[in-house]
């Protein structure tokens, strides 16, 4: 099980002990996309969704998701998050909504899972708010695009 830090020598899952790690500034950025028809995208951008302001609610859901990550992912540490920003951008060319989340902390472990959870929660909220209009929407490409801080340093995904 070498390289898999959430397993002990016997292969049992465990929470990683970060008590000896240095406190460093850490950042993670994740992205995802909700693909939909042009008509559904117009419903969102024109503010005609029956459940309300889709983008504002999805932004708040992403922020809340980042803050609740350790409640949802069993081996994640609860972290003192210092920033969560969720950007939602309409893309008429695909068509759909691009979601990007940035999460920061200063601590002993990174915030990749918090950024990924923020994106996932935002995407699911978009789906929930307009599923009555289009059930065939897809959530695509959720991934980490940047991580910095800690022992492993900088990671940047290919564009």
C-alpha cells in the first residue's frame, strides 16, 4: 500500500496523523462543468428558473460544501478554512455553466478535497434547481487544477 497515506501497514483505512507537519499557507483550485441545452442555460441566465437565482444558490451551496467536507469525506480533517470563492460562468458555446472553486487555509494539510467538494456541491445544486426543465444535464470534468503549499509544493493540471 505504499504511497497510499490513508492505509496503515495492515491495509486498514485510517486518518493520517498530520501533527508533525509544518503549518503552511495552502491553496487549491478545482473546476467542473454542468452541460445543458442552450434553452436551459438561457432560463438560468435570464433569471427564469422557478426555484430562484440558480447561480447565487449554487455559489452558496459550494461554499457550504467546502466547509462541510470533513463531514462528508470520512478521512478528511476538519480544517480552519480562511477563504472559499466559487465562480460560476455561463458558457453559451458548450452550452452550460463552468464552476471554479478556490479554497485557502494555513495549516498542516491541504484543501484539495474542500475545493473538489465545493465544485461538486455547486454542480449538483445547479442540476437540482433546473432538473424540472432538463433532466438530461450532465456534470463533467470535476478535477483539481491547482494545489500549492505543504511538502509536495505546487501542482498544476494540464490545460
